[in-house]
C-alpha cells in the first residue's frame, strides 16, 4: 500500500492554508451576520478560534483582511472571476459571473448592501481601477482624459442627453 502524496510544502504549508481558510470563513460569516461593530482582527480571531496575532500574521492590516474577503467572495461566485484583462474578456465572463452571484445570493446581497460590503469593495478600488483602465485602454484611447460629461461646459452637457 503506497502512502498518499504529501501536500506541496508539507504539513506546515497545509496547516497554514487551513488556518487561513478558517480566518477567511470567519470573515465571511461575520460579514453575513451584518454585525454593526464592523470587521476587525479581534472579532475575526474570536470567531475563527485563533489568536489575534495569528490573524495579523496572515492579514497585517484591515485592508488585507477586506481584500481576502473580496477574493473569497469572487471565488465563490466563480473560480474564473478576476479583474478584467480585456473588454471582450469582461463581456464574455458576465453570464458566468451573474450565475455565480445568483448561486451565492445571500453573501452577494450583504456585500452589495452593507457598510462592510462597501468596505470590501473599496479595499479593491486601486486594483479594480488599474485593471479596468488597462482592459479598456484600446477602446478609450481616443477620449480626452481631461474632459468629463457634465463638467459645466454646454457641449459636454448636450452630449450627455
């Protein structure tokens, strides 16, 4: 009888991944509860059954914790969810994304409707803005980056209508 293959990196790596998963599960459970005290390291540590320092070891600040929540929610929607790499890729992935949202409706509703859900989305703003600018660079290269619809110029307001 042969022994099963050890996990890449051995037992310690597997243990680290299990602890990370417990912390992320606790984060999502806390988010789903809609706890008005907000997401913080102490609260997540208590819920995950680990020490506060352990949570900080994996997620050194609140932003890192919130970004982990975004990654887990995205993976729950679909394993293929990621920041867009092209306009076509974004459009082609919408159906799978929305099916995933429906499959995880409770978590997605909390994420879209709660203050903590907004914090999770905001934690990803720099990455999201960079990804969308890159994905749509070709489609928007002809636009004047300094001109915005509704910026007080009559011609801009007319175009908006």
